[in-house]
C-alpha cells in the first residue's frame, strides 16, 4: 500500500517555527516506528502572495485535493494587512476549506493535569476534562443569502445576514459527531436555538432523525445554545461531543477551548466527505494565528501544532494508538515542568524555547 501522504503548508509568522517541530516527529515515526509519510511542502498565505501574487496557488490547491491530509501552520501578519481583500492571506485558508468542502470542524477541549491551575475555572471543575466540539463550518449565517447592507425605508440602512441550513448539511455534520462519539464517550449534545429560530427547529429534527435511523446506540440530548454556554463554564465535564452550527460553534468552541489554558495548546481538525479510500478530506491546524508579536524569536509553543498532527494520525490514518502516544508525550513533558512563555505567569521562572519544547516531546516519545 502507498505511504500516507501529507501536504505541509507552514505559512507565515510562527507557522514555520512550530511546523519544524512537527516535522521532527514525522521523521521520528519513520525511523522509530517504520511509518513513512510522503511529505510535500508548499506555500500558503502571505508567503504564497509574495511569490505568486495569490495566497494559494492553483497547483497547491490541486495538490491539497490529492493528498490524504493537509497540515497547516498559520497565515497572516502586519505586512499583509493593507492588501486587497481578495488576496489577503486568510483567503488562502478559506479557499482550502471551501474547495475541500470541510464541513466538520473538530475542536477538542482537553485539560492536561499539569496545566489545571492555569485555567480560569476551579481545578476540580476542569481537571480531566476531555470534550469535543463539532462545529458546522461551510454553511449557516456566515454564508447564507441574501446578505449585505441595503438602504431601508426610513432613510437609513439595513444590515442583512441569513441563517440557512438544508437537511443534507445538518445530517452530514451530525453523522460526523455521532461517529466521533462512538470512539469516545458515546454521548452527543446538539445545540441550537429551536425556541426562537426555524433553522434551529430543523437542526433539532434532523439531528434527531440521524440519531434514530443511524445511531440509536449513541446517547443524544438537545440544549439551547445559550444554556450550553452557561453549562460549559458551570460543569463542562457533563459533555462528551457537542455538535452545533457555524455561528454558535465559533463562539462555543472558543469558550470551551479557553477553559483549558493557552492558545498555544489548541489543535483542530476540519473534515469533509469520506473518500473512496475510506479517509475523509482533511485539514489539520492549530487554532492560533501567526503571532507576529513573537515570530522569529523562538518563543512559540509548538504543542498546538503537534497535537494537530496527533489528530491527523487519529482521524485520517486510523493510528489512534500513535496519536495517544504523541498526546502522552506532551502530557509527560508538561508534568515534568517544561513551559514555553505562554504557559507561565510573569515571574514563573525561565521559559524554554520552541525547539527545546519540541525536543523534549521527541525525547518523551522514545
Ligand atoms: P494570534 O493567534 O496570532 O495571537 C494572539 C496572541 O496569542 C498573541 O499574543 C500571540 O503571541 C499568542 N500566541 C498565539 N499562538 C501562540 C503560540 N503557539 N505560542 C505562544 N503564544 C502564542 O492572533 P492575532 O494576534 O489576532 O493575529 C495575528 C495574525 O494571525 C493576523 O494576521 C491574523 O489574521 C492571523 N490569524 C491567522 C489564523 C490562522 O492562520 N488560522 C487564525 C487567527 C489569526
Ligand atoms: Mg473564532
């Protein structure tokens, strides 16, 4: 069988710095575990604009459609802030998501014990937390038509966006959530506002339909999204998998993620339809951006990017044991006290560098 293929798009700012540490782990899998990935590297974001005048070259897009998984660092930076909207670095990322049709965005919120004191919540509420938010990523109010700013009838203006979901769009992201739940705690909570929105009523009915017809063995509950926000900060461990729409998911996933500490710790996966080879179209990336304030200084925490690679092992390559091994290495290193600057209080001692954190994780893998 062909080696699993990876396209690495390190991007801008700290993207290449954190990706360097991931590449060491990819090499480790080849030499120590005999798992060889066919890796190609290319440009996305500002660096692609500098070379090609576009944040994502057509050849890169075509390659992304062919590989088993795309691994992305981060895009953007002050040098590109004044570019025309159509060639902004973020457009490269949006094009990838759209053309790969990555409708299911997975955002885990997992608390490493060593960092439990770092949370804004009490330790017993947060320790051992391991939940997964599945956010619909390609539809809803961010895409619905009509949209725009129009003159109104009173001499003023009206701003319009449309929340719109079809049966198919709801069912496919619901399936993705139920599949995940089967490999985790077997529990899905669906969140919408069925009390005040018709799209929310449809969401609730269709998620229930998928449950009743295809996943009756998974426990399903429904919750209004505003209550969901309260429950997430009150007692987050009541949840296993949460599935919700694009808008609510944007907010709830940021909220849940921050329960566990630093932006430098947060991985993500964006999955599309399952291909003939049984693998979903997939893009893995840290949640953080290009962090221009610390770029080039060796300060970036590589863990978000490393955990994103672990998600690739689990969700693209069915290597759940190896993913757990990477996660365990991260846990060990944190338990031993290794901290990049983002994981420390101001007078918490001397932080280690991006490279030192990567090397420590590599050593723990052995
Ligand atoms: P950001 O995530 O780049 O940085 C926010 C803060 O968190 C900064 O203080 C940064 O130093 C810190 N931080 C982020 N990642 C870190 C890491 N791995 N280790 C240690 N500290 C870390 O968000 P910001 O500042 O709003 O945006 C900067 C640029 O990144 C902008 O051009 C923005 O458009 C872009 N961006 C790109 C994203 C992507 O590629 N997916 C997502 C968010 C922003
Ligand atoms: Mg957000």
